[in-house]
C-alpha cells in the first residue's frame, strides 16, 4: 500500500513556524499519509493573500492560517468556503480562550510571537551564562545563577542546563567527582536553587559503558564498576539530604521532563524567596 498525499496550505502573517510545527505534529499521528506543504509567509495584504488563494484553488487541500488582520482572515475564509476546502484559524481558539479568561481583547500584531522582546534577550543571556558555567566552571559566579544542577557523571547535567537556559533560566552545573571536595562557593550559595540529579546504578553504568566504547577506552575502568557507581550515588544522595537540596531521579525521564521538574521546583523556590523578602 503506497503513501497517501494531500495538499496542505499554511498561510501566515509571520514566518509560518507556528503553523509548520502544529501541522507536522498532527500529521505525524497518521501512518501512510504525508502532506505536500505550501507555505505562504508574511502575508499582510489582500494582494499577497489572493496569490495564496489562487494556489489553493489550483491544488485544493487543507488550509491552516494565522492572520491577525480580521479582514484578511474573513476574506480567506470566504474564498475557502467558495472553493469547498476546509479552513482553520489555528490561533483563534486559543485567543478566544485567553480572552474569556483574562477579560480583555488581544492586540492584533502580526508576528508578535517573534518580536525581539525582553523575554528573547533574557533567554540569550541565560544561554551565555549557562555555557560559561558548565561542568563546574567559574564557581565563584554561581551566586548569579537561577539554578545550580549537581550530580555524578552522566546524569544529563549539561543538556538539562542548556534546555533550561532556552527557557530563560540561568543554569550552572557541577559534577560530583569521587574524592574531590565541592568548591566552597557552592556550599555558601543563598539565592540559587540547587538541585541534585540522580539515576539508577544500571542506567549510569550503561551510559558510561557506551561512553567508554565511543572513546575506545579501557572497558574495565573503575568508572563503570557497579559498586563504585553505587557508592557515588549514595554519597550524592547523602550530600543533598544534608544541605536540604531537592533531588530528581532522571532514570526514566527525558531531558524535557527533567527540565520541567526543575522549573516546578524553581517556581516554588521563587515564591519562598519572595515571601521571605
């Protein structure tokens, strides 16, 4: 049985990234079906929209759009109705939900979600900070972090830190290495949230063995000794308990799930910090 193809027209007054992401997420749910994407970005005039409509009429299919200009949206919907093709405003149901809850109407700004606003620069700053404070670098500056992650080797500290940075959270991380004391600045932190990342012995050993294979290193290294790994994890858990640092078991979590758990803890941490101020 061959694949079934259909035309998918994505019309946006911005880059079209939102439409592409949403449509592909839905299309992935259907096996044996693929869409032929026709993307029309930066559509902000009737002339531009009419060109897209002509293409839709030439190759009918599903039409999805994000047009905040109500006149353009109405024009497109009328044309789709005339051509008997399904048409959906992707953002409108969400806008309606927000409006019903918040009680005020939104500002109709094409491409507003892509504006270089303060939130964008906050993410860039967080990413720069995180890259400079990866793997125990510049511990003297950890007080400026929002979150500090610590854990034994191969508990996904760095990728989790980068993911958090992309959410605007300045994140530093530091490895827990056997027989290496923690730097004094870490023990004196007051503002950042410190979170310990743990995993099962089996998971850590598996990842470390793969790491050694990739590096063509000695497979009998103490780095993958199960008893030694168990000892590392026990000391890490004890350390976090002594300092009241929350821990997250990453054994069965994706990077996104771990980051979401950290953000939940950070939200609580912020509320407590505000309450104590």
